[in-house]
């Protein structure tokens, strides 16, 4: 078997940790691919809260989910840094995914930023249940990408090991800066 | 589910890539734990070639394998840098594992070294079959460990991406230098 690329491995990690009935978050809805994947993982009693700053993304994902008869998702046209406004105060979270960089096929000027990404993660961490997982798929080949990565890595490496496991999964011999994974699990 | 530690993940990777009947290598036999694991993966038609520089390790592993009725292993009292002397010239290899550092419970002065580790890897690479995998479990908390790691990383990052995938799997927020994984897969 071929070693899994970052995108495939992000799903492997979520499938291994998210449970049926969980409340989960798609922090970067984009075309809705991950939203649908999370929807299937949590099942009809679960809930997916999704964020995107682009109308086109929310519209396209809404159509996709409707076409597939999916009803356990809630899409918000806003940046993920606003997560605590939408996440009920006592709600535990089983998992979350971020695709960091830009929406493939859309406006490449719209990229995620270290500051808002960290605000979103900080908003979610207190809600994570035991073994709950935040998966960051980090694209960094675009202008500004390396800045975001450095902010993220500094933050992630400093997370207290008694409270979190932080995993990095990365192909290290490739010249084209393929995406890699940082995964934060609540202990 | 908890994220897998490096040791567990080394077995996950090998189980996903090594096939029944494969010829595989345990480059650091130690107590024979991985030798036995590989033996079970390849089954009675497969073959495990194992190396260790310590008589105590070879003796203890030999006893363990014999007690468990395992007959598809061949243990060599020699450093893994001699691998090409024991590996038949046209033999393809499905997988290999290195536990780099020292044998737990044994003489802590006996550690693996970057130069001999690289000689062993270079001896094996031409034999790797498509999707064949060399897994390095890297312990580096001991004196000299960081030197070996740096040599390994420089080597692994420079492997041509058209010929190999090189994956790093590491927990990045832990203060006690837990082992991490470098996995080299033939494309």
C-alpha cells in the first residue's frame, strides 16, 4: 500500500477518532467535501458546524449537501475565528478540520491567516472532548503561507503535553511543498 | 482512539505495506519483538533476516523465536551495515525496520551510529520492491543521538522524490524527546 498523502491521512485520523453522534466542525468548508465526510462520520444524531468566508463556497457546499440529502450540517458565512459565537457554550466537540491556504479553484487572494486560524483553534480547544482531534491540513506554497505555518508550529509546539498530543505528519523529500498535517488531540 | 505512538505506528505502517511471502529485514533485533512481528506478517513462505551486534540480543531473540515455534527467521550476529553480505544479490525486499538508539535494558554504551545506519539503508534501498518500506524508529535522547538524527534527516530529505516517498511522523510538543518515525517507501 502506498503511504497516505496528507489529505487522505486527515480523513484516516478523523475516522479513527470521531464518534457517531459527535458535534464536529469544518473550519474551512470550501467545496463541502470535508463537510460531507464529517456528516457521514457523525451520522444523523451528530452535527457538523461549518465556516467559510466566501459566499461561493457556502453556496456550492449548500447545493452539494442538499443534493446528497444531508441534513445534519449548519453552514455559516463567516470566518472560523468567530467559532465561539456559534458553538453552544457547553457543547463538547469530537473533532475539527482546517484546510489552511486557499480554496482550490477560487480566488487565490483569499487565504487563511495565522492570527484568525489561531483564534479559531483557541476557541475550540476548551470544547474538545477526551481524544477529540483538531486536524490542520497545512498548504504553505503560496505567498504568506510560510508565515502562517511558523505561527502555527510555534503555537502547536508550545501546547502543554499533559493536556494535548500534537502530531506532525509530513513528507520531507518533496520540492513542491506538499501539504502536511498537524493534529492536536485532547488527552 | 488515541493517536498512535511511534512504536505502534511503525507496526501499522509495516502491516499496511509488507505482504505475505515477502523477504524482510529487522536491522536491530534487540529482544526480537519486531522480528516476531515481521515473521507473522510475512508468514511461513516469507523470510526475516535480522541483525544485532550484541550476543545477548541474538541469544534472547533466538530463545524467544524458538519458544514461539517460529522458523522463518535468520539472525545474524553482526552490524546491519553488513547487510549486503547476507542479502542475496537479486533478492527483493518488502520491508525493513530499524530501532535506532540503544537496546532497552542492555548496555547503554552500545548505540547505533549514523554512519553504519546509513550504510545499512544504502545497502537495502536497491533491493526494495515497489511500495516496499524502510521504517526508522528514531530514539535520540541519549548522548550522540542528535548527531545520528541529523545525519539521517539530511540523507532522507535528499532522497529523490521520483524514486522515494519519505515520511516523518513525530509528536512535536513533548519535552522528553519521544521516538519518532522516518519511513522511506520505494515508488
